C-alpha cells in the first residue's frame, strides 16, 4: 500500500497505491472542495503533473448531494478526474463556520446548520463514513474535532476525547476494501497532547496518519515543533499527511521533518490576489514596476504561462480585473509547487535533499519582490 523508495535523513520518497493509481510522494494535493479546483480544469492538473486532489465530503453531501454524484457513478466521473481523490471529513469547515451554523459538538458528533439552506444536520462517524464510501473517493479521512488556535488546554483535551472516540468508530465502520482510510491526530500546540494523540491514532492502524489543527494561525516555530513531535511518535511505515500547508517554504521544511503529503488553498488563493510564486521569491504582480517589465513571469519556470506571457501582461490583467489573470496565475502557482516537488523527490533519491532545500529557499527568500 505504501512503499518507501529512498530516504535522505528524515526526508523520504515513497509510492502510495490507491484504487486510481500510484502516487509518488512527497506530493501536494490541489484543493477541489466542491469537486473543482478554482479556475483550473482536470486537464490543467494532469498537464502540470498533479497526481491527486482533495475534495470535501461534508460540502459535497450538502451540494450537489449524494444522489447526483452516485448518478455519475462516483466523484471521479462526476468531475472527470481519473486519478487519486482524497475526501476531507469536514471537521475544519464545520468548526470554522460562524456561530449561527456550528450549533454544538458532543460525543455523538457535530451539529450544524447548512449554510446553503439552513437545514440542521448531525455529522457523526457513521454518517461521514457512509458519505465517503458512497462518493467512492480513493482515500477517506476519519472524523475529527479540530480545536481552533488559541484554545485552552482544557478545550484541547475535550477535542482529543471526541477525536479519539470518533476515530475508533470510523475505523470499525469502514468497510470498503478499495478505499483507504486515514486517521487524524489533534492536540493543538500542546506537546504532551500531540504526542498522546499521534501515538493513539497510530495504534489504531489506519492506512495513513494526518496531523490536523496546524497552519491555522499558530507561530511557525510552534507548528514545526508539533510536526516534529508527531513524526517522532508514529511508525515510519505509513504515510504522513500535514493538512493545510501549501507555501513553498513550509512544504520543503516539512519534507525535511519527514512529512509525505500536503494540501492547501494557499497557492490558488494567493494567485487570485496577484501573489505569484517565482524561483526568486514571491511577487505582487499588481505593483507598478511590473507595468513595463517585459520579462517572463518566472525565468526558471517552464509552465505554459511563463512561456507565453510577460509580467507586463499579467500586471495589465490584474489591474484591469480581467478574469484571465486569475486563471493564469492559479495555473502557474500550482505548476510551481508540482515542479518543486518533482525536484525534491529527485533530490531525495540522489541523497541531495538538504542542499536542494537550502539552495531553493536561499534564492526564494532573497530574491526580488
């Protein structure tokens, strides 16, 4: 199911086998919350080398509904994507909803009001497993209770109690042998709770383990500390997944800590605000110097956007609010991450990851803005 191919200190490259093909790690999943990556087609994703995406089971259950997806014989055909799909449980989305929508969380599950039509729902482990099995995703995530950053230790302990109970139930209820099931460890930024949660989730023998509740506003040093604790307290034979991390710097640093897979809206959300990744550092393409900059978007990038369009043209699109600018920037940022990971996998295989990471980040941090 998960085969480690090469290791370079803690960094590693491996292959995860799913019902829709092999996925080489470390890798990044573009976020297709509603069954679509914003402004990006499935063909675009394949073109840039994406191996997998992640959708949201909770959102898809609300709209378009399971009957519509089942009428298409599953999410893959519904969105015309024949590679690996992860589905998130929706714990983060429910707990981050405004108070009017998130009603209550108990041992039984999470009660919420749909932001679409106001109907009340209770998201339980049983309901979530049913949703994800009917969607037919390749990798399902178990239900967790994610505490927001700034929670007290007492609140973090309560979330841990709920998470561990729901993880047990999800593991027992999951019956689809073709679908992998990942557990999620919580613990906020409390080291003892992180260690306890990771060890407990690991003991349940899921197909992989995710480190949840990070990259939600905590200081970077605390985030890295929690990831390091998590990696050091779980078995190396299973894939490790940090949810919500998508900046080039964070991805490379986490690979160095032993993480295998990531997801985040960071690349596409930044792109829609004119923040473009380049090998010489991120740039805000709306800034006035780019009006007469006739060079390509990124001199070291071979994506179709960089081959065809200049910074000047991209600046024009953003300043005139042309939707094409959003699409081109989104494509480039996602390509940039996929290409960076391709290079990272090669560096690990050649036992050169530390040098690759340091050289990449030195140029990225010190480049032009």
